[in-house]
């Protein structure tokens, strides 16, 4: 099976990017901060808000990687998806700075970057695995 056969149409991939980015914007700027969340996240290491940042920006980076993939090398896609995701996160922090219920946080930007990095790394590994499997099958058919 070709990798292109698994890929949704271009408009749907970019719609996914817009939905994820819009959800992040809504939760980060328009929605009031949730006070009902537990203070610590999984493993009790970081606050739940940092985990939410990481998961949100992992979703954005993943959606961007899927949207940017056609016609680009996997390394370029991973770099672009990570840079665009982190850039969006930095921009959101600057939008939050003057808001009364929000605040500017470098720690949030680090969590955004960590989530984006993990997502593009996972995406890159999956694409490499699927690509290898596809080329192995093509070689088997030729023999």
C-alpha cells in the first residue's frame, strides 16, 4: 500500500490544522482559566497546565506535519511543523500578556515546544517505518 493512499485530501488536512489552532486559541485566550483542574499532572512531576500545553501543541505539530508532508522530505516537514507550532505558542503567550485573567509564561512556551518536538519525532519515526515497509514490499514484488 502506498503512503499516499492513506493521506486524506489536502483541504481536510488544513482544516484539521485550523480546528486545532482555533481550539488552542479559544482555550488560551477566550476561555477563562479553569480552576477545577488538579494542580499536578500525570506522574506528579509537572502541573496539569504544562501537560495540557504539551498535548495541545503535539496535536498542532502533528496536524501541521500531515498537512505539510506532500512534496517535502520528512526532515523538512518535521522542522517546519515544530517551528510553526512553537511560533504559534510564542504568539499566543504574547497575546495573553495584557489579558487580566492570563499571564505570559516562558514555562508554557517550553511545554509547547516539548509537545511539538515529541509529536514531530513520533511522526518522523512513523513515516520512516511506513516508508521502509513500502519500499520492502515494492522490492518483493519486483523479485
